[in-house]
C-alpha cells in the first residue's frame, strides 16, 4: 500500500492507504480526526468541509493521493489552545448549533469565506452551500457577520 505524507492541523503525518481512498476516511479512521462528518459522500451536503492549503474542500471527494504534500486544517485545528477562533466564538455567541452535525463544515466554510472576504455581504454568505438540516441559516449569517467584525 502506498504511503502519503501531508500536514494535518499543523502536524506532519504519514499514512498507508489505497491511493483512491477518500481523505475523509483516512482522517477519521486512521488519524482519529472526527470533526469533519460524513454526510453524503459526494460533496453535496458539505458536512466534511475543511481547508486544504487554506481553501474550502469537501474531504469525501478527495482521494488521499491528492493530499500528499498539502496542509489540511479541520475544525480541530482552528482554536489556539483554549482561545477559540473568532468564527467558533461567534457560533457560540449566536447560539447557532442545534444538532451540531453540520457545524464543523459550516464553520470551516465560514473561515474560508472570511479569509477571502473580510466584510462579506449577505449574498457572499448565502453563497455558502453547506446544508444545515436544522435550518439555522439566519443564526449562521449573524455569526459570520460577528466573526468578520472580530477578525
């Protein structure tokens, strides 16, 4: 089995996996990083959204071979010790989460947006395509706007 090396949440890792294995499964099963969730397996629900080289990606659609040499950031890699990332803090302040299943992907999509657009419009925020089955979209929008002010 081939070996792939990449960085996850600041740590260099090496994994043995079939080249075509979804990166999501490698992270969850081999590296025990369970923040990114499996929802649909085809990148539509975006529950697995994380950052690859600082761009939002759906880990369920990326074969592990494409991760070689990259830097992956999952929800577990956002906080700085006990200090939450501004998006995480805004999520708490705005009481966004209900069931919480989609929240890691939602937060990572918001981080990617704010990394590109410091003061996003409602249209920018509404362009995030992550599915929230609980329908907390109004609170998500409020949290992103709060985080934008605090970044």
